[in-house]
């Protein structure tokens, strides 16, 4: 799948092991935009059909992740793991 010209893997994002990988991303802001576009392709317009409740950057098993916690319009909550190692600038610090 491609979002904002960025290839995203077919993983479901339900855990670190099934994290969605942002590939060919040049910057963190471009990667975050692609993550939100991906969620909009599933749930519809952000801040209408769903809201971003929390975004956490985590380091787990020697990899960096964006964890997006969202709340759907019907009240259901979902969590998505995105592997950000392709674009995270701080990984070499």
C-alpha cells in the first residue's frame, strides 16, 4: 500500500511483532503524515470518524516505534504500532 507516496507494509500494527513498517520515508513528519493517512484509509477522516488520543515513541527490542492510540466515533479504542526505524532521526544518538 502507498500513502503520500510512501510504501507501508501489510502488517496489521497490533503489536511490535506485527508493526506496520514505514518504508522509503525521508523525515519524521512525512512518516507521521503517512501513518495518519493510513488510519484515514481504514476509519475515515481524522477528528470526524476517529481521534488521536495519544502518540508515544517507544524503543523496544532495539527498534523504534510510533504507537498511536485512537478512539473511534463509536467509542471503541484501537492501538497501532508503526516501525519508524527507516526515518527516525534520533536513532543514531
